[in-house]
């Protein structure tokens, strides 16, 4: 039997296999859902998903992890449902995920995705918006066709998730307009909803399709919410101190854009001299493109103000809470269904832990 | 008793009263739905709907006809449902309508709406896209909360409508990329779905909330589809030969943009010398802004090729079919519920009939 509670190093193969199995179960139905759109929108969708070039030529790009599909399938499995029951849910959450990516790339003016021009750059904003709309609409349809159990709990869970990620994106867009010294942890969590909302939706849809009891679904959703926050904070840490080459993101990108990330907010609210100097620097933005040396100096201020440490603590805490809630939701004896291992993987795949950090989040996580 | 079958001149007051009553029933719940969004998106939505200025100051603009809400309420009423039962449906179809307007204005680069800057101009494309997403998501939620009757027929009807209008918008965006001589009536009808889809959805949602029998819902939907085509064709006629001041649109706007409207398509497919000359002119587009004289010459070619007459005939035919299907769907004895009068009004409010036309569409429509 595979040991889902083994330290992350040995769990990786298990997680990889589980993800690959879930991906194989989801991809054919996901392709069918995208191919069912109007041909022009199907092309935009397939391009965005990395399946083809702009002219329709198939690519050999990796189809992506389909993490949300895996969360849905494994959540359903934890409550005794077979893959066939849960695949429409897995397809729906991936469609919603890609709807939000298509629209967010445009909103955030992110010009690349998977190392290629983003869909709004390749096809123009109009077709990218419409293709996003079509993926969202298709998600609703795919799930409604499968969501037999009254009172349509899975469809309701998906609708709630869509509402939540839209609110989260609105909060995120607003966040960077707040004066630097007024941003709170709550503002940060409100923006996190753009990530957490669909993670909650993914596990809730899977559990609902399996007819899981409501208290278990609630605990599972709490687990997914905490997982989402841990993920987001780890992402923030990675974007400043991580290996840019490994993450595929521009180095110090979040600092360059003056994003209100967790470490920056924690540093600004620390009341330390370094935090005050950081606030002055961010306030006195000249509008000029900062040099790498200036960005490294900002990163140093964030770290000296305790922002990095606070973020690391937050990521660990939220992962701990996620794993505890997961144990309440799902009989730990069924942990080999892969959810626990996947949860750890989601956070630990980020390169956010300092080599010097001990006892380290893995040991703590394993102790819960 | 009010006579819904009276000629249009005398029916107008009845229609106006009916529309006003439906609007009053819908507006409070519609406001509540928009105010329930994230505050930044609620502002964009309220501005787009004409309720406030960009800074939130309330306006005294007319709240619009809320035609789709009226179709939903009257359809529910025709099957014995009270207003309270149908209002969530009326709110949902208006939310979907405004979702599509917000996104379409951006896609079509339409910079004004209601004589003010369109939302994407006033707030930027990102917030306009996100506000549209939020209205769509809210529509689903509002209706799901009210849609008690299994198997959630109203929600399914709304989802189908959303799918259809997205397909229609994709077909419409594609239409103007076709070579002039290859555009068919079917292509035109596919693009019409952006209008017809939500008219069908509006009546289906209302009838479903009232628990109407399926054959009646199908007939009602057929009626709405034909109404939508008649409306679109009448709109096309109006945009070339109508009173620009009355319609609030730029004179000859569709011709200026080389839109593939019904009269133009009919003229191009007429095989007449005028049709061939029209095709040459449209093919040899120099890219220069055409003069008004050149546009008037184009309009003259369309008319001499029979495009105007074919369009008038199509609008009349589709209105006739709509009214016949309506009679099948709803007991004509209950016609005083206002649906018949509203159907006529939707098409006849367009200034598309020539003063010389006889016996005229009103007389024909009344004879069915």
C-alpha cells in the first residue's frame, strides 16, 4: 500500500501517479466540452489550455496538472463515488478555472501564459472574453447534466465558487489601490478568495456528487480554504525569494509591481524601523522602473521587518489547519485516496522554505 | 377590458402600462441583486444600468423598458403564476442581458451606451469584464434560490439561453470576416441567436417557474425565437432607412461598418445587377471612411436589389409566425395578459415600415 503520510520526498511519486491518473480520467471529457463550443471559441479555449497553436496545429505541451480536477475526483472517491460519477465535476471546475484565467490575464494585463502569448494577446480581447464566457457557461451545463441528486448540491457549490472567485478578483484589483499603510490581513484574505474559492468549490463539487454528508463537506471545504491560503502565501514567498528559473516567473515580479503580498503586508504592519522605511519607499514611488538593486533592497527590508518569517509561519499554519480539517472530513484510514498527499504537495511544490528553516513544515504537518 | 388585439396605435397605452407594471415589479429585486455584488462591481453594474454616474451619484435616467423581464413575468402569468413567483426569473434574465451588453460593448468596441461612455470606457476593460461576469454569476444564484420545482427547469432554461447568446455573439463576430459573396441567411440566423437566445430564455424561464406543460413551453419558445428574428431584421431596416434621430443610432451606421445585415445579405444574394454592383463596392473597400453620399448610394443599391423589400417581408413573416405560435402556446382567451400586445410592440416600435407599404404588417399581423 502506498503511504500517503510519508514525508514529502517519498510521497512525490504517489502524488505524481495520482495526478496523472486523475488527469487521464478528466482530459477526454474536458476536450469534448471545449470542442463542443462554437468553433472559433473552441480554438481559443484549446489554445489557452495549451492543446494547440493559434492556427490549430496540435502542440506537445504538457496538459498541466489539472490540480482542481484531482481535488474533485479524490474528494468524490473519499466518499465512495467512482470516477465516472465525478468526472463531470472535475471537468466543470477545470472549465471554471480556465474561464477565470482567460479573463484575469486580460484584467491583470498578463501578456504570457505557459511561455506563450496569453489568449487575449493572440486572439484579441474580444474573443478571449467571449471564450471565457463560453467556458463558464459550458461548466454549468456539463455539471447540470450530471448533477442528479436533489437538491442539485454540486451545481450550487459550483455557482458559489464562481461567485467567490469573482469577488476575490474584485478584492484583488482593489487591493493595490489602497494606501500602503491601510492594507490589512483581512484585505489580503478577501483577495485570496480568487484562489481559495475554486479550491473549496472543487472539493465540494466532488463530495456533493458522491452524496457526502453535509458536516463532512463543510470540513472538507474548510480544509480546501486553508490549503488555498497556504498556497497563495507560499506563492508570494516564492515570487520574492524563490528560484525564478524554476517557477517560470520574472524574478522579484511581485515587488516590481508593488503587489500587496503577504510578506509585504506583514512587514508594513510590523511597526519595525525596516517596515517604516519600506512604507516610505513604496509611498514615494517615482513611477520609474526600479532597478534590480532597488528591488533587492526592498526584499531585504521586507525580510528585516519580519515579513518573510511571518509569511512562512502563516503558510505552515494554514497547511496544518488544512490537514487537521481534512482528517475531520475524511476518515484518516482512507487517506490513501491521495487527498492528504495532494494537499501537502500543493503547498510544498512551492520553493518557499529556506534551507535553514527547521523543524520545517513537513515535519510539523506530519505531526498533526 | 383592454383589447390586446387592437391595432398598434391603440394598443400602445396598454403595452406601456404593462411594461411599467412589470418594471415596477422587477426593479427593487434587480437593484438588490446588483447591490449584492462586490462594491466595486456593484458600482459598475449600477452605472451600466443607468442608475448612477461614474462616481455613484444617482441619475434620473429612465430605467429602460426591461422588456425581457416583462416577457418572463407575462409568460408566468399566462400559466397562472403570480408575480412573486416569477420576479426572480425576471431579475435573472435582465442580469444576463446586461452581462452580455457589458461584454459585447467591449468586443464590438461600442464606446457609448444610453448616450454615456460605455462601462468599459468609463471604468476600463478589466472592471467591465469582471462586472459582466458578476452579473452572470448573480443571475444563476438568484434563479437557483427561487427555482424550487424539480428538475430545475427554469435554471436549465437560463443556462441554455446563456450558451445560445454566447454562440450567437461568436457567430456575429465571425460574420463580418466571411467573404461578402459567401454569407447566407443561415449565417445571419446563427448570429441572430445573440438576440433570440435570451428572448427564448425569458419566456421559458417564466413558463418554467409557473410549471407550464412542456409542449406549451416549446410553442412559447418558438414564438420568442420568431419574435427575436423579426426584431433583429426590423432593427437592420431601421439602421439604414429609419429615423436616426428617433433611434438614437448614427445614420447609416450598419452600412458604414459594412455589417452583414439582412437587407444587405438579401441584396447580395439577389443575382440582380444592383446586387452585383453592391458586392463589387463592398469588396473594393479602400479602407477610407466612406462619405454620406457613398453610403446613400450603397443604400440605394441594396434597395434596388430588393434587399429592403425582402427584409420587410422577413420581419412580417417572422412576426406572423411568432403570433401564431403564441396562440398555440397560450389560450388566446388569456391574451389580455399582454404577451400578444407586447410581441407586436417589440417589432412595431421599430421605425421600419415605409409609409407607402400596404396592406402593412399591422393589418397582416392582426389577421393571424
